[in-house]
């Protein structure tokens, strides 16, 4: 816990959320320690770069390189803060155990400190109860608590957390939240955005965007209202997702003007948590980060006005949530991307095409999420209104635009080969 707290302090020094974590093997040896990297160099770097998510991706990256690491169920993540919905979903999807220091009443998956995990779909609660451990904190001040959740790993049996360490974990987050929120909300309002489709193909923003997704700005529809002509772009990514270990899903981002900016498949063959939406929100954030890093004032203004915050656009998921751990992770990552109330003018910011659970169950699942997601942000995925778009994805083929998916330039199969992908987890 002291190591995790030290990572949280390092995160505070970096200017991001003060949260850290450590990955331990089955004997309690430290394999890796990491801290939150949502903000880097005073800029939004990656809304999904929480400590736990990074540790999980590090694990799968090392396995892919041939490292002889134990299976996830033999490993334990020690984290300074109760995992958010995204990280809790990632932990359950990948199969790790977790030991938690500080509680989090806003975004923590056990936000009510009951260890009932009512914020999760019913099918996941028993799994969480067996994987999430909240050791006792000894002391007499407000940070003390009784043990709850699962039994700890064998090397932690009989141990408690020192109250001073617990306090450090809590205070590291409290000391950073307000400053990080200022960074997260420094984007321009929707009325100040400019249409990137008016830029020339040689403009640095367009060239950078197309280096990430060659078909960027090749499609335009009514804002917030995708129609069937978008289908070929989605179908191409869905086919690629199947080739890369997924179930034929993808995620797209449209801007406030209805331009298609990005379509991503997942990379589940490389990591259990590299779903299409995780790829989509990370890649867009890191695209903006690279354009803004070291930029002069004019370039900075151009990036903010032509590549606005995604809350003013629309995320499109080919397949809607289904109550799985991966879906909880995706919804949590969406919340981390929004990081505040949705604009009143854009209640359909998150849309899906193919429904995988009925409308009432989906609404109940979102309403049960921790307060940050259910109350502050008000996460409410909606199915697209265009019946022809739904029908196009239900029936594989060329789609109504007459454009075969095979004729589209695919998204990068290995984003790590691009400038975006070379950024560390």
C-alpha cells in the first residue's frame, strides 16, 4: 500500500489524478507499479489512463512479448483508490484480484462501502465479491474501517493498512481533483467550434487525423443522427475486429458537424480489455495531445476549435451494452471521457446500433452505476433512430451506399506502428 501511495504522490506531482497501483504475483512480489496518466504535460493525454487499466494492459503487452507471467487469476492489483467503473470492469473482464486502500464515494465501484456491489449488473456482483478486497484500516480517526469484501491473498492474511497510509491515498486524490478538472474542462464551447471539413487535405490537422484513420472526413451526415450511409465504414471495422479477436464490434466518433473522424475495431487478440471503444476514445485523445504538445498559441487554438471535445460530437457503438464486464468497462471509460455533465444540447451523445439488452434493463443498469456516472454525467446510451442503419448492420454486405467495406482503407491493424501508438500505456 505504501508503494501504491507513492505512485499516487507521483501522479500528483505530474499534475494528474493522485491515484497509483501495484501489480503483485502469487507470492506478493512486485511485478509493476504505475500511476494515473490522464493528464500529462498539462494536457489531456488519455481519459482511460487510470493506474489499474494501465497495469492490465502492461500485463497483456508483456505476455504478448513472451514474458512468462502467471495467469491473471493468480495476480493481485493493489490500488490506492477504489476502482472506478471502467477499471472495475477491466479487472473483472481480465480476471485479476484487487486489494483497495481508499474509498471513493463518487466513482468507486463500491461507492456505498457495503461490498454488495450494487453498482454492477447482478451477474457480476458475485464475481466482484470474490475478487475485490478492502482490508481493515487500523486507527481511530476518520480513515479507519473494518475489513469487507473478499478474503485477501494469502500473503496479506492477518495484515491491516496503516491509517497514515490510508490517509495519504485519500489526500493524494483530494489534492489533485480540482486542478485536473480545470484541465479537463478547458475546451472551447460548441458555438466556437470550426468545421474540419473546410480544411485542405494538406493541413497539419487533417494529415494527422488521416494518418490515424485514412477515411476520416470521408463521410458526413446530420449532426447526432447517423444514417445507413455510414454502414460500410462500420462494417469494414467490424470485419477487422473479428480478425483481431473480437466479436465483430466497432466504435465511431462523429464531430459536432456530423463528420466521421474515427472508426476503430478492438484488439482483443492483444489484450482482453482493448475493446473498440477503449481504442476509439484513447486514440482521439492522444491525437489531440500530440497536436497540442509544444504547440504555439495559434496552433493550440486551431486544434481546440477544429478537433473539439467529443462531448460535442457523437460516439457510435456498433453493438450496445450487454451487462458484461467489458460493457461496464466501456461505459465507465465513456464516463471518464465526458468527466462532467453532458451538454443539454446533445442528450444523444452516446448511441448504439444493435441492441443487446432491452431498453428498461439498460436504463436500470446505467442508473445503478456510481454517482459520477448515473447522476453527474447522466450516462444514457440510445439506439440510433435510423432503421435502415440497424438493418444494414444486421445483414452483412455492401450496405446502402453501394460502397463495399473491402474498398475502404482499413483502420490501422496495429496502431502501435503509428505515431499515436508509440505513446506508452
